């Protein structure tokens, strides 16, 4: 697993190639556990507990908690196209803040979301990536990695949206590696801040989406 965006390390735990389609393994772990994409495109569950500080440490989180109304924003995805959070009203949104394009851990993380995007969409959700990179950098990065979800530029004022969500690293001038699940009404229902050099994967996102599905089904049955 890579631990640092600037200095990639070679993993010693990659599985052998598999012909089977990627599957998420369900185990009795906290909802903050996550999957990550290995070199052979398989999804594996990580077992990092929420609140525990993995090797390498993490800053104390100031991220907006569940139950908070998600701050609306409008950011550029191309020089002449803007995307607003309110554009997704009626859908769930997975906001993926990440430090920078072209960094090793960020590439692995976004590859996971791109891989499982069809499954995420089955939960009436879309993925939106946000970093402080400029739009031209995003365009080149998304094209190179064949990403099928928008990357938004929190470039100027630098990190303004990340600040509003409590996930801006002022010292480094980048956002945290943070995930937010926003429901159809624009309320944050789950958030997680990963250590900057650790790929959080997607398993925590799926746990949160499935929990929302369960709550919705229970409300429907009680009505």
C-alpha cells in the first residue's frame, strides 16, 4: 500500500491475477473499513478502525459531521462549464476530496471509484472529485485515467470549498483525503477523513449507502 503521495512504495501484498469480476467482501468490521484497488483490479477490504490512527498519523479531523446540511458550491470542471452541488438534488452524492492530481495514492483512490461507479449508481448516487488543481490539469488527468465522473477545481479562491467542509490543510495548501456522503435532500449522512497517505477505498462508502437504503426501506414499511 502506498503511504505517501510524493514517494510511492511497492506493495508486497498484491494478489495473483483473477478472472473473476471485482467483489466486495463483507466482514464484521466497522463502517469505516474500506476497499482499495490492487494492481490486478480486485477490491479488498481494509480493516482500519474509525478513530484509530494508523502508522503515519492523521490530523485531528475538523470535517463536517453527519446531520449537517452540506454547503452548496459551484466549481469549474472545464474552463467554460460549472457544476453545482445543487445540480444533484434528488440524488445522493459521494464527494471525494483529495490532495492532488498525478500523485500515486490519489490515482489509486480515484481508480477505485471509477471501477465501482456502476455499483455506486445502483444506490442512486454519483461521485464527484474535488481538489485544488486547475481545470486544465483536471482535464488532462481525467482523460489519461479514463475517469467517468467529474473532477472539480477548488482552485480560486484556493481551497474555499474544502475549507467550508472543514477539510483544508492550510500548511500544505491542499485538501484532506476526505469522503462525504450527501443524501437526496442535501444533508451529510456520513463522512470520513483518511490519513493523507492512505487510500480509503470505497467500502465505507458502500456501507453508508446500504445503511441509507435500509433506513429508507424501514420508513417505507412503517408508512
